[in-house]
C-alpha cells in the first residue's frame, strides 16, 4: 500500500526535523517515503473482515488469517456460544468450535493515542504514521520499535529518549541524529556507527566521549563548523534533489 | 548452563505441569517464531566470532563487524586532515573504508552466567538471545526487557514465566500469547487485557476462567485446562514440538 498522501502533521513534523538536522526543508515527505522505508522492516497491510478497511497488522501471521481493526472490537464476537465445555476433548475440538470466528487485531491502539494513521501496537502515543511498536512517543513516521521518542523518521530501535532522528538505528538518549547505527547518549551525529557519549561527529566509527570529529579526527571548532556546514549542505542538496541519499549501511559496504 | 536448564524445567513445570529438560533439544520449536535471533559472523579484522542480532541494520553492514574490544582499538584510527577536507558523500565509502566498522557486541552493566547473547545487560543466565535488557533466565528470545524466565519470546516487557509470548507487556505464566497486556495464566490468547486463567481468547478484556471469550467457571475451566496441558506436554515430550501456535489458531491450518 503506497501512501503518498500523508497527513498534514507528518509533513510539518518532517519539515521541523529537516530544519533542525539539515538547516532547511528538503520537500514534502511523500517524495522521501521509499528512502525512509529503506532498511526498516515494513509492516504488513491486512483487511478488516468487518469493514473491509485496510489496516496495519504485525506478527507472523500465516496465509488465510482474518483481521479486525482495533476500533472495531466492540462489534466482534468470538463464536464461543457454540462451545460446550463438556464436549471438549482436546485442543482440536476447541479450535473447531471457534470455527472461523477468530480474528487478529490490527491498528491496535492502547491507552491514550491520537492522530495515528497506518499504525499498529501503539501505547500512549500521538501523531504516528506508517509505524508499529511505538510506545510513549510522538511525531513518528515510517519507524518501528520506538520508545519515549519525538520526531523520529525511518528509524528502528529508537530507544529511550531519541529526539529528531532520521534513519537512526538503535539510538538511545540522543538528539539530532542522521543515518546512524548504535548511537548512545550522543547528539548532532551524522553517518556514525558505534558511538557513545559523542557530540558533533560526522562519518565517525567506534568512538567514545569525543567531540567535533569527522572521520574520527578531532578538529578545531572553526574548521569543524565549516566542514560540517559543507557536508550538511551536500546531504540536504542530494536528499532534496533525489528524494534519497547514500545511507550509513551503504557507506559501510553492506 | 545448568541454571538455564533449571529455569526451563521450572517454567515448563509451571506452565505445562511437566518438567522438560534439555533445552537445546527443543531449540527449533522454541525459537521457531522469533522475529530475529543471533547469528555468528566473523570479525573483518581477526576472523574471531562476532555474535550479531538478526536485524537489518546489522545485516546491512555486510562483513564490517568486529568484536567489542577490536572496535575500541579501531576507534583510534582516523582519517588524515587532507582526507577530511576532501570528504564528500560520493567519496565517503572509499575514504572511510579503513575505519568504517562497528560492533554488535554491546554489553552493559553486570552480567552473570549469560551465554551466546548479543546486545545485553544487566542480565543473569540469559542464553542465545538478542537485545536482553534487565532480564534473567531468558533463552531463545528477542528484545526482552525486564523479563525473567522467558523462552522463545519477542518484544516482551515485564513478563515472567512465559513461553512463546510476543509483543506484550506484563504477562505472568503465559503460553502462546500475543499483543496482550496485564494477563496471567493464559494459553493461546491474542490482544487481551486483564485476562486471567483463560485460553483461546481473542480481543478480550477483563475475563477469568474463560474459554473462547466465554467465562465457564473455575471447575469447568480447570477440567479443560488439564486436558489441554496434557496434550501439549505429551506432544513436546514425544516430538519436541507443539503443533499449535497462537498465529495459527482459526486460520484453517
């Protein structure tokens, strides 16, 4: 299912995130959908057997599974009325009695959730689009495994407290990350892998407690700022022009 | 390893009424439905084994993985000033090739008796699992957090004494349960909340002694439960697997 028409808030949040990370907006999010979905396990789309609506489903469902949407549970009744406990001999007899009335749930929103589109397994989260397994977060799109985060796009395993992340994989307690893997307690990192307690690092790997690094080389403030601005401009330019940009995994040679 | 065997025995005794031993003999069944597992890769530097969670972003790194100790040493390698000045997106892959490695071997805090796991801590007696955080006695699981005595579970938070539970929080003594929260002593349930001593319940809340979403009373429930558990335990003992799972109920397979 393609989703070129994301809700208005997604575009606004995407614009804010690009301004924060790249210094300017690069275009409407529809253009970047394929890029944001790249390297992120995508959800499956099922159809509600009650309303026929398309819904997001998660889990290892097999062919023939029937679904309902989380907001249709009130209309759902399992065919347990036919089940006579005295007739139950084994598991097969229970399954037979339930017949084809079993439905699995998609678009499942738990707790206080709002403004969720194409989303499943949300807990107390708001403004979530095309994502699943999002807990206590807001402004999340094309992501999964997100907890206590804000403004996260195209990410997986965004742990506690990631803010303003585009393609952040396994990020924890970090702000402003772009194309990073395993970034803990860090900020302003672009194209980094395995960095902890690092700030203002670009194209850096396996660092601990470093600041103003490019290619693992620590630079003077003025020099760093000039090179960072040049690289950010290149990233924003390419992203804006092509709707996609070389990813950290591509750079690492995968 | 003995502690993990004891834990597996305890959980099977509690859940199925029969203590099973020899966890590795059941590995295929236990890990059958996991979204990810742990793979063995080779360090690009030394050829030593690197335990790697099966997630796309580690798989996407290809062979550029190293052990945790090697990663810290490699962090000392840097580009030359000239290379940094000339760095661009187009040249990044080639220029960075001698420093662009990473490690999936992330170990936090104190860990006791944890074996063949990747990305974990603090833990006790965890085995063949990935992303184990604040957990103990967990095996063949993926992303358990604050869990204990969990086997073949994925994306579970604050769950204990569970086998084959998925995408759930706050479960106790559950078998084949998915997308549920605050449930105890449940078998083959999906999307349940505050459901206790129940089986084959779907999209249900606040039930006790229920079969197929219908409360049947304690006596009848216990009678059926005994039959169901005996059938599962017998199958496991004889064939090392259980043919029923939560994702197959009611789909005609």
